[in-house]
C-alpha cells in the first residue's frame, strides 16, 4: 500500500485516501443511493421554437461537449439502453505487434469493478487508431473527455431505468473532477511509467493486464491495440449495459482471460469456487486473504469485492445477497461444476 501511495498510483496521495476508496467500493453491494453531485445541463439538443432566434449558450466548465467532434457525439448518442451496445470495428485499426510495456500478471485491484467500461475504452482506442497509432497521453485525454459525455447520458438513463447502476467507473461528478478522471483513467484504462532507460515501460491497469493494448517508448509513447485486443472486441460484439451480460459472452471473456491474463482470471475462479458453498462476505474475504498472505485485510477485502461486482456483471453471481450470503446463478453453477467448460480459443482439441 505504501508503495502505491508513494508512486501516486490511481492518484492517491495518502493512505487515508486509498483506504476511503477501498471502503466505498466494499459498500457497493448495499445499494445505498449515490451521493448527490452537481447537476449537468441536459446535452440533448433543445427543440427550437418556430421563428425564434436563440442566442448560443455560453460555454461553461460543465459543458461536456467541448472538444468533441460532431461525428463522435453522434456515435455516442444514447437515446436508450440498447444504444450502449458495442459493435466490433468494421475497419481494422493499426495494430501494435511489438512494444516495450511490461505488466505484472496478477489480480486487478478492487477499484476496477466493471469490465464494460474498459471494453468501451478499448473500442474508443480502435476508433482513434484507424489511421495510425496514437500518443498514450493524447489517448487518455481524448477518451476521458468522451467518457464524461457518455457518463452524463448514462446518468439520464439511470433516472429512466430506476434501480440500475450504469455509471460505475465512468466520470460523472464535476464537483470532484480531477479525482473522477484519475479513477477512470487508472482503473478503467491503465497507466504507463517510463523505466530508468526511458526506452522501456511499466504498465498497470486492465487494458494492459489483458494484453489488449501495447505501447512503445520514444519521444512520446505510441499506443495501439494488439491482435489479441482486436480479437476481444470481435468476440464480445454486441456487449452492452443490459446487465448481466449473456452467458455466451461471459464464457468468451473468461476464456480470453485464461489465455492472456491468468492472474485476472484467478479472481473469478476463486469467487466461483467459494460461492458454490453460499458464503457470507467475511468468509469470501477470508478465502482471498488466505490465498495471498502478503495482502492486508483491506486489500483482500477490496480485491474480493471487485471480483464480486464483476462476477455479477457477467451473470455468475446473483445480483443481491440472500440471507447475507452470495449465491451462484445457473451460469455460475455450471462453470463452478466444470471450469473446463471455458477453454481458450486455439487450445481446443
């Protein structure tokens, strides 16, 4: 934890900040209403009264359309929940076969609590690299600005789709804009740090952990999808925020992790293993802690809750505790009985 704070991973500058975020993540399952945040003007174009000249609205800090291309705004328009479906790219982006970014194969931190957001960010990178690779900082800036726009529309859909939490990991709170942006960038996308020789890079975060993106160092850091990342977008064609995701998509995603990110897949396997006996939260957290004795209780709890949230997203766990216990869904029970059902592509006999 101290190493993470010193390196300011995730934008946290003190242990207290990191602990607070971890505790808030653990409380997600209790369904407390979200804390109020500043209201953002509705971004849908207003109907124009006939024969009335309207003065252009002033551009203010809360105008989330600033800097967005008209074509991109149209692409990301969300009239309803069906519009959150992500379609595989029709044109192939420029891929990055090599690269110098290395990432540790380990479970993702609990603050990464929804995979759709990372897959959405991967789609945006594919869109931005149709004509060539992109500077990593430029990509982060662009995808973050678009995430604000997308997140605002999801807030509107949340009000219409009462009871659904759609904005998880997307930045939405302008009152805490820097913190919201850092959380999205680090836990939904990833981060890069130059090593001593400046030609090699250390990476963290889901897109790098999944080996879906790669980067190469130079005067700037060029970034693009790997062939594995493009395959992931194609295999998850149609994924949306209609939760949970369909069982077929869940199997494809877990098969992908088994092949390219076994450290991340490990967390899902632990949830499936323990939840088969309908444990309470303390029992589940204790199991994670026993598998990694070097973790503090707070870290074990945060990681466990992150995988619980993601298992629910993929339809492996029931969305609510029953009598204080976790229960596997039919899909989860099938996978728990026979994890060999999930076989990585290319490894089937």
